[in-house]
């Protein structure tokens, strides 16, 4: 079975930097602890999926002191998101991974349903189809899978709005690429989303 590179995009889980929309509900420290727990859960699921290499694409770079208290598993490769808007950073990472000879699954750390099986199923669909997306209920996407890269997928998109997934799917189809659309998932971004967090082992770290 051909490998699929999982590239996880994440901010350093620092108070005031990560999960800022949850600060009113959790406080800056609580929001940062949740961000750290979600990063840990995402990287663990990616590693345990066994679908291919796992890369943490970080901002700032993991050599920055902002990451000094975060434990990153030894098997995770690290890269720097670099400059530009989210689209530019995702395009660079996707192109770099594909140039290394593997399809890529681009992921954040906000997805409530993130799991080992979800990633295995996504990688299988990507291998079969060539491009893959898991939209989210807020109009974004939790996973984007690509076997080839085109800057059009990431340019002139109003990130963090309700049109991100629909615009991306339209552009994939305009390129003539077959697309598998997965089920609608849910991000944990607002206080109303907190009940979706499925990992009680982190509960004491959040409160």
C-alpha cells in the first residue's frame, strides 16, 4: 500500500496565541491547554494510523521558545509554515510533500472526530480517487487530500469563512480532478462546540 504523508498544521499552544475564540469560555490558559491536548490527539491519531510519514507544519518554527513546553513525538517530522496567508503556507507544504513522491493529507488540529480510522479511511479514498475533502459544518474543511498540487486551490480564498470548502471543491472540479467528498465533520472553535470534545482523559487539563 502506497504511503500518504499526513501534514498537520498547528500554532504553538501558548496562552493568547492558540484557540483564542475559546478564551472567553476557558481563559487564555485553559484555551492553550485544550490546544495542546488537541495537537497531541491529532499527532497520535496520525502516527497510529500507519498510513505514512507524519509532519508537523508549525508556526512559529518548533525551534522557537514558544514550543519549549510542548512534547512532540520523536517520529514526527517538523517543518516551518513560513510567511504568507494560510493558503500560501498550505500550498507550499502540499507541493513539498507531493514533490517528495507521496500524496498528502492536510489537517489542522480542531476536528472533533479526528481518529486513527478516520485518517485510514481518508488515505484509502485519496489513493482511489486522487483528491479528497472532509468538509466541516462551519463551511471549512478538516482534511484535504491531494495527489497533485495546484496553487489555484489555495489562492484568493476568504479563510475562516463559510465558503472555504465549497470554493475549494469547485476549484478541484474546475481542474478536472476526480474528488471524493467525505462526511461533514465538526471543528471545536467556539464555546458551543466544547461538548464535542471526545477525549475525557484531557478533561482535567482543560478546566
